[in-house]
C-alpha cells in the first residue's frame, strides 16, 4: 500500500483515526496509541514489537503523530559534506535570530529551524528540544526516516512538513501549549513522575472528555512512552483538523521540506475543539 492510498484503509464515512508513536531507537521502549474519533472516542494501546507493527498502525490511520525528528539541520549536513570533501567548513558559530526578548537563538548546527521556532513559540526557556545532530536522538531519527521510506512503499516520499499522512510532534511542547505541563518531570520511574503522569492524563481526559479503559489508564500512568503515544495521537488529530502551526513563511516551507517540521497545537484552542475537530 502506498502513502497515497492510506486514506482508503478507512471507509469514506468512517470516523477519523489517528495514531501516535513515541518512537525510540529500541522497540522495547516505543509506545503506540490509536484513537478512533467517533461520538465516543476509542483509545487503544497497540503492539510495538517491530517496525512492521508500527507500519501497520500508521497504515490504519488517517494521520500519524510521530514523536521523532524526521530530518537534520541543513547547516549540520553542509558541515558534514564540506568535511568529507575536505572543503572549507561553514563558520563555527551560527545561531538563529534572537527572539523578541533578545534571547539568542539556538545553534544552527545542532538544531533545526523548527526546533528554534517551537522553542520560542512555547516560551520553554531552558527546556530546549534535544539535538538530532549532537545527541542520542539521532538514532531515533535514523529509525524514523527508514519507517517513512517504507511507508511510502516506492511511491512519492512522505512530506516532511506534516502535510501528508505523518506529522512530527513533540509531546512535552504540546503539553505547554495546552496548559497541561507539570511542575515535575513526567519522565522515568520516580514517584514524582508517576504523579505528574496521572495529573497530565487527568487533564487530557477531562479536556477531551475521553473514557479510558482501566488498562489504558494504568499503562499511561506507569509508562511515559504510552502517555507520549496518546499525546502524539491527539496532536495528530489537531494537525489533521488544522489546529497546529504549519510552516508559515516561504523560508519555513523550504527548510521544512529538508529538515522536517514540528507541529505544535495552537495555544488558544481548547482540547474540546480538538475532540470535535471544529477549531472553535
């Protein structure tokens, strides 16, 4: 099945289906969630034993929210190309423009344009996106781009700007946009992280008026991977309904085609709008 045929998986009059994938370099720590947006949305946590499981989930969806970068900074790839050819290297210090408050932009070699735009849009301060060029996140991105190649199935490449069947998402920044970020980190096994996940899940279910099974609820509280997968599926719904920030300028469109683009939910839209897909 090609990417262009993915919508045919679901009948024309069927509810929208979104999938969220909290991708990891190791399958054992990958989370997958599917939400069927019917009158009463149905939330499922799916198997993630192999890339085939992930591809099956993605092909069952109208839109997938993939929690992973799907490209590398243009400046970083230019650096590698120049180094391999023994050409003159780009300048060592190169940053994006300061924000309106005068704070310096992120480094162009370590971060993509979308990382800088999203970081400034959320006002996340010290909570910077991880670097796909200089962090172990690069391993996850390598897996992500291979998944997208297989999803395309020798057809046209999956658009990296999120306009096709897959949108790049970042759950931690989505929570900031929705006002659901907790004061304590929700990652890992600490007791404070369990409490933070429970708090976030309560905010999501109340805002979306979701009815979760006990198993789904327990797993999302036990595992940040399953919770991130659920958040990613919700952001995929927002992206499909035009409730995220796509590339806005000609420059952003051009760079996003190479580097990818992180879809952030619009800050002033309530979660109830995401459930109903109305934007109001």
